[in-house]
């Protein structure tokens, strides 16, 4: 019995160790642009059968496990920057970017800039894609005059415009905004990027203000949606649960030592 107690407690330790890691990750990313808070789903483990007070039997509990981790894709707080290329999505959409090999990623981090080739890119050099899936080139260094525009703007529909020295405004491109039937099927790739897993569903490419995509706010970034107060409460709770399981192992060890001493 004491051995079963120890194995059950070990399962609990593993469970709450993973839960504490998730909480720590949330707290560490409280100031990460576009970060989505994660929540742990717990489940019980069973093994063998035990008698009950009626004619039926039930499975014996042998601890707990982590069934999975869910992300809260609710919109984070608005952080004003005043930079025209900083974008925030008010809705369920994602920006689509591609790296030099053509691999596509999805992100809520709208910290964009123009690279030396005139393309709109993220902080890692990935090119931002328009509604047709093409890289957005704001300026072309191979053509004169360069730069062609003296200022740029992006409206709530994702239209990228440039204003030249005469005051003429030209629409350069329209940002693509992608939604997914199941955002929790997205796989975190680090650096604020996601790739769709098999359960995410097919990407739905659209534009800002269409469907569930949401509107764009230019000159602002989306802050993390981590609720630090809730995270601290969970941290204290999971810590207490971890210590309780640790105590169960100590108790099981004491019982085993008692049995051994009786045999001697």
C-alpha cells in the first residue's frame, strides 16, 4: 500500500512540476508582445479495480496527469508606440509571414519594419504577406527616385499607403489576416511565431475587418494577455499541491521503514 502511495505521489509531483513550468512561462512572458497565456488541464490516472459499496467495481486512482495545455487567444492590452508600422489586431486574426525558404508562420506580434530591400518584415527578417500571399514591398531600391515615398500609413483595413513629395497617396498593398477554425491547434515555434497543427484546421486568408479577423490599429502593439494576479494565485496553489505530494512520499517511506523494522 505504501509503495502505491509513493507511485501515486510521484505522478502528482510530475503533474504539478509541469503545471509550475507553464505558470513560470506565463510570468516570464508577461511583457512579450502578443503573448497568449496558457492554462493546464488536469486529468486523473486509474489502474486496476477496487470494490465499492454497491455491486459494481471502480478503477483505483493512481495519481494525476496533465491532459494538455490550452492557450487563451483573447486580445491583449493596447500599447501605443506611434510608429506607423507597428500593428495590433483587435480580433481573432493572425499576421502571416514567410522566411527566406518560403516557409509560412503566423503571429500576433505586429512589430514590423522596412528592410534594406524595401520589404515589410518582422523583427526576425521574415517578410509580411498581403491578402494574395505575396511579400509586401513598400519601396524598391533599384528604381528612382528612392525612396519613392516620404511617409507611409496603414489603415484599419490593412491598406498600406505611401505619400510622395507632391502629396499624392498611393495604395501599395493590403495586409493579409488569417484566421483558423481552432486556434488551439496552432503550434508554438518560438519568437512569437506559430505553425498550424493538424487540429487547427485550414487557414482562412482574408483581410482586416472581414469575418472574425478583426480590425487593425496602426501605431500600437498588442501586449501580453497574462493576468499576473491569477498567475501568482495559481503558482501558490500548485506549489502547495507539489509540497503535499512530496509529503506523501515521505509518509510512504516512513511506512515502508516501519514494515522493514517489523520484519527484522
